[in-house]
C-alpha cells in the first residue's frame, strides 16, 4: 500500500481529533477554506510555519509526526501525485 499523501494525512488526523476545518484553521491561523485546500491537494504550497502549526495541533505522538513529515517529503520530492 502506498504512503498517504500529505492532504490525506492532514484530513485523517484532523478528523481523528474531532475538529472541523474551521476549528483547525482557527487553531493554526488560517481560514477553513485554506484548510480545505490543503486537504484536497488544491494548495500546492505550504509555509514551514503553517506546517509546524498543523503538526503541533494534529500530531500527538511520534508516529503521527513521522507520517506528516514523510508525506511532506514525498510531496516536495515530486511524488505527491496531486
């Protein structure tokens, strides 16, 4: 099974936390629309600060942090496919 892409990982972790896109956006300083764009793969760029804020809210253990970093690396290496 291939590794999840960043947008799928973000959506999965957000849902696991029981957050709406608006709630997550508020916590990381972005709009619900921007969160939706990240989750659908429509946004092809993300600042390091935005990624760090997302990881801080969504990653509660080392495995989840690794999943986010791996997905980000795949995306930056051109393997994201979106």
